[in-house]
């Protein structure tokens, strides 16, 4: 089995160790290198050619957004590196700047332990993981400035979750989903894992998986993130 090769660029030692532990517990993910600043991070990427670089937005020598821009500007051998921004910033300016720089995914540092590996997998597979905490910002930007959200190298990530959401899908009949499926969908939007959803709703993880599969089918969504974005845009959940 080919593992997803990940490089960590994070200056906070404890955070970096925590991320590494969370990822290395998964058999399909390998942390191939670490760096505590942007300069070492670039050298690391050029040497190791990982699949994904997890980049802290607040690096000491260079802003993570600027580093993302540099990563995306690397020569053809490194242009396949995907960038997952990890940050405490959920303000509009930081979110949009990260995606404009070419970030593939955007996670908050308080992401659930089990969700970080999933975010890595989603990003590796070419989809954008947009943290539910900032999904509204991306959707608002898409609605206010639709022309700016066209598919370009600068705005690839937000569009990956919105490009398949046509205007005819903005309004989804809430009766399409059962009451239980709406409850599960709300928890998906809040970033809960299947295990947490099962605990909250007093059902089994297997039952949660069935509900999630039904929700994805009914919303014509490829993954949980797209379902969350679609649900927020249509007003199915708040």
C-alpha cells in the first residue's frame, strides 16, 4: 500500500508532535519530515517531495500564506505538493488569502483528532477540505463575487467545493432528508467524526455510516465536506 507522504511545517514543538502522533497512528499516512520555519520547510519539500505539506499560517520567518505561494511556484518536480493550511485564524482575510495563494485545504487547529487524517486523505485525493468553521466565509465570497470564484490556479480550492453546486441546487427540499439524517448532517457541519456522532445521537457507528452514505447520495455530494458546504448554502442546517 502506497502511503500518503506528509511534511509538517509548524514552529510550535508541542503542536508539531501532536500532529505527527495523530497522523502516524494511521497505516496509510507517513510523516516524512518536519520543519520549524519556512526556510527549512522549502528545503524539506525540495528534498523529500511529499504529497502534502501541512503548513502553519503563523511561521516565525515567513507567513504561511506566503510560503504556500512559494510552494505552488516551485519547479515542475514539486508542483504536485498539496498544501493543507493549519491555523487558529478564522477571519475572512486570512481564509481568502490562503486560498488565493493556492492552498488546497484549510483546517483549524482545534480540528478533532480523528478528523485530521481524514482531511489529509481528502486533500490527497484532490478535493478541498474546508473546515466547517470557515465554510460560511468561502460560500459568502462565492455568492458575493461569483466572477472571482472561477477556476483559476489562485482560487482552485474554494471552487472545488462549490463548482458542482449549481443554482438549481441552492434550494434543497428539506423533506428529502429524514429527521435523523438532518441531525447527522448538522453534526457533520460541526466537524464531528462518525464516532462522535454516534455518541451524541446514541446510535452505532455503523448506523452513522449508513446515514452519511444516504446523505451524500441525496445531496449528490462526493464527500462529507462537500455535503456540509451544500447544506450550508441551501439552508438545510444553520
